[in-house]
C-alpha cells in the first residue's frame, strides 16, 4: 500500500519506470557490433557491474564507447580488489600496486575473490585483450591513471581517513581520477575540445562529489563489513568511535555528523555546473550530467535522514529513470540541482550545528543557477 501511494504521488516516475521495464530504453540505445566474442563479454560484464553507469556508457558515441567501457571495467576491477574484505592485505596490496602491468599479461586473472563482481577478475584476460586493441592515444590514458589509482587505494588500506584532507585524497583516488581519465579520452577522440581534458580542477569536482555521496550513503553497508571512510576529523566531534553513530541513543548526533559531511560535498556543485556548461557533445553531456543529478538526489534523500544509519537509503527507481531521461541539457540540470537543493533547504533543522553553513552553501549555489 505504501509503495502504491508513493507511485501515485509521482505519476511521471511511474510512467517512466513502466516504459523502462517494458524495454523502452532499447529504442534509444545504439546498435552495437557484437561480432567479437571478447567485446560482447565486456559489455555483458559492464551490465552486470555498472548498473546505471552501464546505460550511459553504452549510449556514448561509437568513437569513445569501447574505450570508456574498458576503462570503467579496469577501474571496477581495481575497486573490487580493494573492496573485497576476504582478501588479505598481504595479497591485496601487491595486486593493487602492480595492477596496471596485468593489462599487458594476456593470461593474468585472479581467482581468489568472493566479491559479487568477481567475474571481472576471473575473466580479466578478456578485458585486457580489449585494452590492447585500443588506439595508443587511449592506452596512454590508462597508463597515466590506473597506476595512480592502484597506489592510492593501496595507501588507504594501510591507514585511516583521519582529516578532511585525507577524505579528499581518498575520494581523489577512489573516483575523481577516473573522471580525469574519462575527460582525457573524450578530448583525445576529438568529440570534445582539449580544455575538457585539461581543466583538471573542474573535472575532479565531478568525481569528488560522486565519491563523497557514495561514502555518505553507504555508512550502514560499510559498517557491516568493517570498512570506514568517514573522516575522523568530523565524526570524532560527535562520538568516540565511528560505529557508535549507529547506536539508537546517538541518532541525533549521527544525523548532525552526516549533515556536516553533506555540506562539504555540496561545495563541489559550482565547479560541476561550470564544467558541464563547457561540454558540447550530447552523449558525453548525458554521461556526466546523469551521474551528477543522481548524486544530488541521493544527498537530498540522505540529508537529515536517520535511516542512513539503519539501512541503505536509495532514490526511487522511477526517480532514477526520470533523472536519466531528463538530464540532457544545461537548463534541465540546473532545474534539477535547484529542486534538490530546495529539498535540502526545507529540511535544515534549526538546532543543527551546521544549519547556517548549509543555508549559505544552498543560497550560494541558488544564486549561481538562477
């Protein structure tokens, strides 16, 4: 009954969800050459591991689609090694350090993972084969980004996220560097101007925003498996241990702590909008914009929401499809940003220690959008 009420309250989302479930999305998906077995397997793995990312990658123009698919799968494989808590540090850290070299070893695979995405490690030869087929200009992007990501992820396996600077650094390795790589691929393809791949400060903001959103949202899941990515500099103001935030008696402090982290993430929005305004290619704009509007929708759902400490907070499926369908131009993205910032603004509790700062950042972004 509650689900029915939710759907009836969002009729556009319900329509879009039904359209999607009935295969309507296939009408906007490009026809793909699936003659090569290894290529078709890569897109199979993309759909298994990428979820919403898989759709936007497959909707990219043909010139860049395959390079981005392989780049995503390689980074996903790195992330799978990092995330799998059943792999010992003695095994995990050397793999992360040397991971880039495995792209040139046709037979390298890893069979010791229990992660849900373990297939991309077990059949890594399929992915590395497709990498070696890419043009050198794309391979050069992998050569620069992948070793940095591997070393960075390994570094944070051996030390905690203590300060806000540490949080930025971890997020830089976790997702932001990937966006630098995507942008360089797009510029190398000539579908975008060189400035898209060169303005690192702006493009880093897109990745930092996504990674911080995921870390905030995933508090509960990460606690279940013993992962901790919230910065101690913030949470130690509220509790003695990060796990204490999930205790019922600490729920008010937990929400205040989370709200403070959400404020930090929102500071990236102005750079995101500036970057998006420079993107010319439609499929590339969609690739960037969809991820950003889904992130701010997630932050709006998490803001001041104690459920983050009891389970996983996700945006509605119909909402996800609607965002993916509508985030196709700059004005639409601004409208969505405005909408979700308004949602956050109206949830600001007067007694929250960060309430004034939240109002300030929301008003600042509002003035940029309007």
